C-alpha cells in the first residue's frame, strides 16, 4: 500500500515532464498567441442636460407638489400664502434654479394624486412629506433626490384612555390614511404582535384627523411629525399624547420623475447646499458678507466665489447663495417651521447635524 501511494505521484510527474518536453521540441514552428487584453476606449462624460430644467426656464416658474394642508410642512396662512418646511424647500429650489424664490407655483396634492402628477409632468418636483421606499422607486417610477427629514410612525391617543404603550391597543379602532405607508405599517405592527385591531381608513389626512377628533377611533396613526401637527389643531391639545413607540422608519424627501438624471442632481445638490450651509455657519443674513470676506475654501465654493459648479449644472455661479438667502440654511428652515420657533416645537433628534452634540443623521455631501 505504501509503495503504491509513492509511485502514483511519480508517474504523474513523469507524464507532465514528457508533455512539457514535447511542447518545447515539437512546437517550434507554432507561435503561442499572447493573451488578449480588452481595451476600453476613453470616452467623455455625457453632457449634463435636463429637459425639466429647460422647461422650467421657458415657463419662468417651478411647479412644486405639496401637501394639501399639513401644519408645519405645507399649509396656507391667513393671507393665502404657502408656509411650512416643505414649502420653504420649494422656494429655495426656485431661487437656485431661477434666482427668484417667488417663482414657484404650489400644487396641493393628495396621497393618491401625487405620483400621477409627478409622472404626468404636472409638477417638476414633489416635496410632500413622502417616504422614500423601494416600491416607490421600482413600481411608481419616481426617483428620490435625498432626505430632508427623518421621521417615524406612531400613535396619538386621548390621555383619558390611560395608555402607556401601543401594545395596549388590543381591540382598538385605529384611524389611518388610505394608500399610504402608514396603513401598511399599522397592519404590520399589529400582525407581528398578534394583536387584534380595527382599522378606520380615511380618504386623506384631514379626514383621519376629523374621525379621531369625533371619537370614531381610539388612536390616530401617522408619521410622528403629522401627529404633532394634528395635536395642535385639537380643541384641547393637552388632552392628547403621542405614545412612545416608533413603529417604522420614514425617510422623507423630494421626489422627481424617473429619466432626467440631471434634474435629480439639481434637486439633490440644492438640498445638500442648504444642509452644508448650516454646517459651515452660512445663514440668510451673513451669506453676502461671507461671499466677500470668507477665506474658507468650502464656503467660497458653496457661495460661488470659487469654481464653476453652478454653471456645470446649467445654473448661475451663485445658485446655492440664492437658495440660502431666500429661506435660510437647513437649521433656519427647521427652527422656523417645525422646531422651537414654531407651534410644533419638535426637537432636532435624528434631524440634527452629524457633528452636533448629540449628533443626528443630517449630513451634507461634499460640494467640490
């Protein structure tokens, strides 16, 4: 057995040696072809061109899809002027693209209308507290340009029910808006825990809030920011509480049509410019002075003093400065509409800058 084991490798080695010799001696009249290497020709980057941007410039106005009425985010004041967190981002985009924050037409849309309006070209951008999900990109045919608010879904209940947790909602009637991620998330939450509940499905946010107010349901479920807004509209806000559970992740941001990559980039970088402005301390009030005095290369690029980033997108050199001067930086927009200077008084939480103490998830991409 032992001898047999040794002989087999030797025999194999001998065969290999003979094969190599035969190749060396008998193959002299045949050239061995060198290994072929694929050569990729250098190409230039495609031209940065946006049909949507061209259409906006021709009409001289940005069409921005917003919520029909959500306190803090998009609503009309006593003079009929659009106000709110999302409305200000629409104005900032109009300032970046057209140099005029007032060159915007606000188009109020319901949840069921929003994606049809975007695909059909009725609006150029949808800035309507819309969650970025896989299905919306794959099935609805839209693209998200970024995230401007990190939210999550919760439950609003009457304090008189003396509830400490959403797990105590067994058998409860829950008001929720139709055709939203909120409706799906509620179903997932109760199903995963084996808890019975009765959905009370409303056509829109106002209808769901009204149903809750007249006690057609025991709890109202929506994004926590929307629940905070709904509570301010109750006759006795202090009698209602938001339960501690956050049952979903809701990254909200601007959506655009699929197929115009350049326009997606313009919306994305306008949002990032406002975020970076806060990080660098550039405000609506000091932007002009910093454009003159700042030696910080990041500030100078942001404000268009150095580089040609704006013209590379078909915009002016001072596109980002126009946006900041129109509405303020991200923090100014937040504080004024949904933060400490507003009736909602929402904490920054996850929407704090990445380098704040405590830090959040807001992080600007490099503008260079």
